[in-house]
C-alpha cells in the first residue's frame, strides 16, 4: 500500500528527518527546526513520522504463513537471551525451508519489519526478525522511544545478539541450513557485518541503504550480495565507493543498485519516503537473490 501523502515535502525537511532518525536530534528539536526552515515545515515534518497501521501488506492471520515469537540463548549479547519474530510458510512441502534473517532499523522490531518477515514467509522462506531491544524491554511501541533505547545499548553486544540470531535461525529445525540476510538502515549495515562475521555461513545478503563495513571485514564476505541504495542519501552513499572497490578486489559476486528519485528509507511503506516503484523493484531483486542462492 502506498501511504504517500499529497503534501509536497521540502528536500531540506527530508534531510532533517534523516538526521533525526540517526540520532542527531530529538523529536522536539526536529519539529522546531522544520517549522523554522520552511512555510508549512511543521506539517511536512509530522507527515514523515511512520503510520504502521496503514502499511501492513501481509496479515498475521494470512493462511500462507504461521507466525510466533520465540526466545533463544544469546551468549555474549546484551542479556544472554534474545526474542524474535519467527514466521514460516504453512505449506507442508518442503519440510525444511531456506532461512532469511531480517534486521531492523535503529529502533527495534517495529511493525514494518515484522511485515517484511511475513512477506518472506509468504514467498516460501523461514524468516526471523530479532528484536535487539528485547533485553531492555523490547520495542516500546513507537520509534522515538525505540531509537533512544537502541542508542543506549552496547554496540558490540547488540551485534552479538544479531549474530546469535543468525546462528539460531540457520540451525532451526525448519531450516534447510542455507542462510540469507537482509536489513534496513542500521540493519543494512548489520547485514554486511554478519556476512563478514559468518563467512561461508551466509549464502546471500541484501542490505538496504546500509553503511559499509571496513575493508578488512569485506575480505571475509563469501555471500552473493545485492545492495540497494537511495538516490538522495549522502551519508550512506559516501561509504559505497570503498566498499565496491574492496568487493571487486576479491572478485566477490555482487550487484548494486541506486534508485532514482528516492530518499533513504524508500522501502519502508509506513512513511512518505516510501517510493512504490523502487520498493517493488528492489524487493523483486532481493527475492530473486534468495531464490537462486537458498532454494537450490
């Protein structure tokens, strides 16, 4: 569902929102700066906040899937235990399914990410969307508080929680042992980090507008990658040339796509940054990657 508003949003407001999303300011400062920046800036800023009720594409009652929350050990993580949203296809065949880890943005497991997991299950994959905020109470129900909670976590322990989630999923009784990873924003960067950390353990990665890992880590990536970038996203895009050079240097199998006329977060259909054409095309490419690498 395209939740775009007819309100035309000033590009400067988009830039402010990106700063807000990545911790450069709180909600009050974002709204105040937007209001001062342009006529109607307050309305533009408020329109950018997610509206998850309008963004669901696959219902949790969809007959093609079965979803539940699971807990599992996470040694070395924030608390030693994690919780994730596990979604499986209901089809009785095959008995085991290719597995895909879905990594959230910098605000915990919100409804948009849960919907992405359901989309993957409807396409025949066993999907797990871990909640990095579970050890501190879980996603609090809104992105503002979620972002503040995630900012307070130890980054190394949070990454360990994601790595443990990948291992849990790969070894799950319903998994065929092949693992793909996708993620968005912070989760996009984490997709590359997990591919590097697990090496041959990850067959495919599809990071969306994620920051690049170090060159040393890139050399450890064995997965086939399909990388998605927004057109207007200077902070993320600035890290791509070095990432690309490192991938080419090791003859990695990858494709990278930049989607014309898009903003950071264009796949997230709960905000006006959503761009239907780019989101659909990028998702077809992601599914095609997972189909050819995980199902054969």
